[in-house]
């Protein structure tokens, strides 16, 4: 039983991705998350303060997270053209 070339390439790609992912240490992942959080605070923190949230409160943090999520969703949806066909109950959508 032979394997097709796309199947072999897909398997090799997955193996390579797992190998590379295994090279990242927990400390490196933690540092990246901390950098991401600091970036969100710098970008969205002043806006949340202007909206009336006191800095470093739970409501302010929630505002920062909501604004970041909103921008990420808008960026994700803007970068792709979505085409859906079907009817309520069954929809088939593709992204270009």
C-alpha cells in the first residue's frame, strides 16, 4: 500500500512542527505571554482610562482584554473573505 505525496508531505510537516514546538521551553513561552500582556496594556490601557476605568483595577483589565479581543477578531475577519452557502441548520463556509 503506497502513500500519496501530499500525505507524506503533510506527515513530515506535522513531525517538523512538533519537533520545533518541543524546542521552546516553558520559560520562553512564559516570557512571550508576559510580553504580549505588556503590549496589550500599552496599546489599550490608555484608551480604557479615557473611557473612565481606573488603571490596574479588574474592570480596567477586563476593558483591556475586550478591546484586544475586538481588534484581533476584526483583524482576523478582515484578512479573509468568507463565503457561506447553504441554509439554516447546515452552512458550509470557506475562507479565501
